[in-house]
């Protein structure tokens, strides 16, 4: 199975490719203006949003949000210590076994690579879908935004579309939580908080798409275990009124 390398743009920006795929895509960027422009667009950072009241999003807001889409690096494989040198007889047996299994191993490698391509395609498609949903909110005719400071440093910006009942939350320059912790979002209606997503563990910046915001009173931010919590842990780090 082969795959159009253009489809790896989302996975490449999210650093969800292996070393071989990254090297191949780096070479591809030197010859493909379309992919290069798309990568630059996702990474571009624009001026900070400073308006603390609801307003129509500035034209370049989309690029700022795109540039801060959460990126989680893959865990580097653990390197194993080299095995002790085998005896001559064992090496001969090993070579013989390798020769006998060449055909089967080749098929296994192909199957593994095919599965890897399928997984990367799923990741890339998910990234494109998330980008499309964020863009739809930012370009909605009724999109409105508000910002609030985060306790300890940083700023949270919320863009909401009432007609779509969706929103985009941008956390910028927050103090990174301790290992094993993450910023979690809450949609609070009355006195009832509902979990609305978790930022990358240990990160002070990130972007989350949220839904079911139309009747929400406040969007709140707390620090929770990296896997998230069912109830918010005090103190609340930021609150953004949404009505």
C-alpha cells in the first residue's frame, strides 16, 4: 500500500511521524509549495489578543489558534543494552534460521509498515477534521471572543459561535503544571461543572475544541491529573463568562 505524502501534513505538524517519515516529508517540503504553505499556516503566530470584552474576532485570529494546536511528541523507544556476544556455533544457527525465515519476515515487515501507514493516515485525517472544526467556529458570522488572565500567569481566550453551539479555547503562556498534571477545561451551568477536555500534560499552552456551549455560564480552568477529573479541583485558575 502506498499513500500520498501530502496527506501527512497534519501528522507532521503534530509530530506524529517517525524519523523516516519526517525525513521524507522534510525533503518533500523543499519541492511542494502547497504543503509548505499549509505547514507555515498551522505554525504561524500572530499578535497576542488583548481585548478583554466580547468582540468580533480579528481577521488573523484563526492563524493564532491554529499555531497553538496541542502537539504531543511521541515517546522515544527505550534502547536495550546489547546482548552478549554469541558463540560461533550459535551465530551459525542464527544465520541459518534467518535465511529460513526471510520470506515470512518480509511479509511481517510489510504488514507492519502497512499498519503504520494506516495509523498515520488516521492521525492525519483526525488532525484535518479538528482543524476544519476550529476554522468553522473562528469564521462563523456570529463568532465572539473573550479573554481572561490565568492565575499565576498566562491568558485564556475563548471564541464561541452560538449558532454552531461550539467554541475554541486557546491557552497561552500559562505556567506549566507539575509532571503528571494538566490544565482541564470545565463548562459550568449554574452550579454544575461538566468536563470539557484536557490540555497536553505538563504544557502551559494549547488549544481545545469544545461543544454544547450555548447555555453555559462560565468556562473555567483548573489543574488536574493528566488523565482528567470528574470534578474540578480547587482553586480555579481562570474563569471566562460566556453569556
